[in-house]
C-alpha cells in the first residue's frame, strides 16, 4: 500500500474572537436609547480527536492547514455574535505532536480517548452594553476580539501494540499475524513484502493482544539498510517483542544475534524489551532438530517452535504472549 504517512508538518490556527458592537437602542418614542451592543462570538478552538480506525497520517498530510472559524461580531439589541466552529483534527492512536521548529514534545495522544483541546480560540470582545455604568450611561466603545493563535506542528505516528514482530525478511511474520488475528497482510516468498506496519488483534483467554508486524530487518538496518529502520520506531512502544527466526534459513543460528545487534544500535530500549524467540516454519524437514539447535545456541532465551502452515505450537501461543505482556 502506498501512502503510509507516519510523519507530517501541519499548520493550525484557532479562530479570532469577534468584535463587540457599539450600538444604541432605537425605539419609537424613546429619544435616547441606552447602549445595546452585543458581545462578539468566541473563536473556534483547535481540537485533536483520536479515531481508532485511522491507521496513518495521510489525511493530515494532504490537508496540511487547519483553521478554526472566527467568532462573528456582536450586533445591536444585545445580540451575541455566533461562536466560530472548532477545527477538529482526526488522528490515529499513537499520534505524537511536536513543535515543528524546536521539535519539543507538545503532547502524546497515546492513550487519549477524549478530545484534546490544543489551542483555545480568541475570546469575543464585549459590546458597549457591558460597559454602561451609572456614571457613564452611553459608552461609545466596545472591545475588539482577541486574535487566535497559529502554530506549526510536526505530527508523528508511533503505532501502539502489545507485541511487535521482529525478524529477517521472509521469516514468516506476516503469515503469523494473518494466522493469529483478523488482519490480512500481504504474504509472499520474496523479501520486503511488507512495506508498512500491520496491526492485528489476537483474542487470548482473558484479553485482546495487539500484534504488530513490521517490514523485515536486515543487517545494517539501523544504519538505513533495507526498510527496517524507518519502521523500528513503530515497535518502540510495544510491551514486548517476538523474534521470528526461519528454521529453514541457513543463517538461522546467527539471526538472533544480528537482529539484536541492530536493535541495540537503534536504541530506544528495543534490545531490553521482554521477548520470546519463535522458530518459524516448524512444518519443514528436520524442523525438530533445527529447533533443538536453535535452543542450544540461545540457552538464555525462551525459544518455541511454531508454524503458520500447520499451526504447530499455536495452542501455547496465547499463554506465551499473555505472560509476555503481563
Ligand atoms: N513452510 C512454511 N512457510 C511459511 C510459513 N510461514 C510463512 N511461510 C512462507 O514464507 C514466505 C514469507 O512469508 P511472509 O509471512 O511474507 O514473511 P515476512 O516475514 O512477513 O516477510 P517480509 O514482509 O518480507 O519481511 C512466504 O512464502 C510464506 O508462504 C510456515 O509456517 N511454513
Ligand atoms: Mg511481511
């Protein structure tokens, strides 16, 4: 899929407050009516709203500019100006908002469910009716509205999942996501089939576990080789990682070391996350011996065999994943 946008810069501005009105009552038989200028309406706010089914920032990236409406000016007969409409910006869960210039973190919408008001609109000015006192019964002035504010924001997406899949291209990550969850990522017998992160929900006994499949990682990924690096940030907020190692691949005994080294170089705590190793493709010839070799090679790791084809090891996966994130 093209158009997976996980970073963009947008401009937002809240609405100006409407001006207060200077007006005097005009009625038949009333020679000099009192002040009746109404208040200006308030400017609209900039509001971020997390939308669960949004997956990328592409809508923001296309629109770029978000302006709330300004408040209408007040009118005679003490009529308030209408408030400006808010600009509501829909973002996917896991969206991070930064100042575009300084890159300082402004807000992390990771667990936000309700709306977050970022910029209030400018307040409307008071009309002259509000300034009448016993000493000054006919004030000829009213307040201006307060101007709204404009900001440039860098919007970033770091998806939220419980467990991230890490592995070389072709290790079977997408196949596993497909077999365990409602997600149907593309699967193919060539490397870098997956070009964007995919999320799926696995129903375990007492909870739903969100799994994230990302593009395969190759040696040098942390230096920019392949596609992996750009996507490592998407597993930086997972609770744990599942390393998939293709038992039928001749480099399988070294795969874990290479992957871990890339994660260490990348940093952000990835190499220190809780993890399990899944020897994949347990349906291939000699799988049992290959798995035994892998276990021997990694005595300090939890290593299990699985197959997305034969569903080998699947009964235990719910328990393994549940324990991993609890
Ligand atoms: N024999 C066997 N083959 C598998 C199994 N799981 C996946 N494959 C095959 O391995 C190949 C790669 O599978 P994918 O699921 O696309 O692998 P991936 O890790 O997502 O690959 P990238 O997206 O390129 O990183 C495909 O040809 C799959 O059919 C399995 O359990 N057994
Ligand atoms: Mg894949």
